[in-house]
């Protein structure tokens, strides 16, 4: 356990921010330094809307999941009124971690240490031997702000969360037709990657490396966020096919009344996001090896399988794909300076039956392989950044989304560091593993 001097960390971050070169990757401490990792948790993950999963992970009352974010642990539970709530996973008695399993079902939230019991609204229900003079009403679980965006769950640890309405009102028309609340979890995989959370997100926000994803490129066009000037002569025929198929999908989406135009809201926004509908190659139905749907039971009221993919990126930690037949949801959850949990969740229609409507291997193979490949790429970068020879390198034009992600991060970190009191209520030091 080390003690972090927050004032010193602010000064360290301010110096690094002052000579950060736009258009280049970050300096090594941003990826490796444990103190700067704690600053990221305070400045980014404790103050912004964080994507933590899907509402159908807790389909019935009493169902819960736990989420780890740095030093924070959260409980997300559906109560008796079918409302989803979030709490800090900390007993109000002496601070014991209450729930240790990733997910489960319960009638009450019971601390394993002294059996303090809380109802699903977070109120203290039973605390044997507690002094009569203690006001039990003040000892409920500490709540966490939670928002449900058409079936996607976001939490904010701040007492005063930033605006969520702009993202909700903009994204909802795109996402609503997929009806995530009428889905179920088909599969979920947790992959711990050897790299800082920003390295994980950087890898995700560009397709410069996508030739390393042969399975994904059966459907995913490599021209995400590319300008035509970035297209190389050897790619010209491929690019022309991309344009032709894109026109076909525009006609399909317009005919069905599906929102599809890209909307990007990053600059100057606390809650940053990007949403658009993307064409898919070949059969164009789904992210599968044969490019056909993975589930015969389509989502919502969809009757045609060839709908491409709705893509949603949210700052600072998620990317998501919604298709005619299933959805794939990704959350990047920081565990330590050089460890990041990437949680991938596949959703199918709630009435889809495994073995009849879908084969689990067919459904998950492309993204399982892509995730494993990406994990390797992140580890390569993490290893290289440790070298004294590392220095920030320039982004290519087709890494524009990566640069926008880091611009947003730098802007939010700078705003935090420049505040008169960047760590309210936190004193001048904190303990970190």
C-alpha cells in the first residue's frame, strides 16, 4: 500500500499536460504511473457517466451485479418495484465489502461480517445490538446515480453528476428500435488486459490496425472515420465497394425510418459520445464469420436481417454494436494502472432459444477472437511504453477518432487539475495499492 500525495500528483499532471503535443500519443507516465492512475479515477471515473452494462443483466427483482472501478465497488440491483438502483458496496457499520460475487440473486443485501441487513432500496433493515441512540435512517447504503438509456446502464459517482439528457435524447431514437429491454444475456466474457484503460480505448478508437482482425473484416469495413484522401491505391476497389454498399444501406435505413447519420458530440462536452449506423460487408447481416445473422429471432419489430450495425461510443469507457439479431456491449473498467477489465456482453431476443435459434459459438466467435487480438496489441504497447526509448509518436490521419478521445480526456483532466479544490473531501493524501 502506498500513500498518494494528491497535491504532488496534481503538479505532476499539470506539468505533463502543459507540454503535451497535440496529434501525438501521451507520455509514458499517463499509461504507467500509479499516482496518475488514481488521478484518472478521481478526475474521470468518479465524476462522469460511466457505462457499466445492460439492464437485462438484472432482469428480475433481487437480481444484482457488482462492478469494480479502481478503488470503488458498486452494487447494481433491481428492487421490488422493478427499478434498477446502484449503491456503493460498502457496509455502513465498519466498511466491510458486502457482496463479493460478480452477480447473483438476493432478498436483502446482507453484510457477511456482522450481518447488517439492507433492503433493496438501500435502507438499513436490521442491525442487531446497535445502540438505541443511533439513527438507523442515516445508515442506509450510499446511493450512486444511475441512468437507463434504452437498456444501457450508466452510473455517476459524483454527488453532482453532469448532464445526461443530451446523450439520452440524441441516442434514444437510434437505439430504441433494437429494444434491448426485450433481450436477455446470451453470454458474457471478462478479459483482463495488460494495459492502462486509455491504451485499451485508444486501440478501440482506430482501425489503422484492423488488418490484424481478419475475422472482423469479413463484415466491418476498414474505412471507419477515414477520409477519402486516406484511401491507398491498393484499397481503391475495396473503397468503391464500400461506397456502393453504403448507398444500399442508406436506402434500407431510410425506407425503414431508422436514424443513421453520424452524430459526434465530444468537443467541450462533459458527456461525450458518438453514434451512427454502419454498413456491413458481404451478406451484411451480422458480425459473424459467414456474415449472416447469428440468431434467427430478430430484435424488436425487425423483419429483415440486413440492417448493418448501429455503433455507439461513449466517453470514457464503452463501445457498442446493435444489429438486427443481437447486440454486443463492451465496457472498459480500470482495475490498476496497467490492468483493465474489458467486459463483453452478447444480448439476444428474450425468446431466442440456444441450439434452436442461435449457436453460441457462431454468435460469439468473431468478437472473442477480436478481443483476444486486441488484448495482445494492448500488451505490446504496454511493454514498449516501459522502455526508456519510448517517446510519443504521431497519429496517422485515420486515427482521428483516437485523437478525439484523447483530446476529450486531456480537456477533462485539465479542468479537474485546474480546479481550486480538485479533491473535495479527500484530504491531501489517499492510499492506493
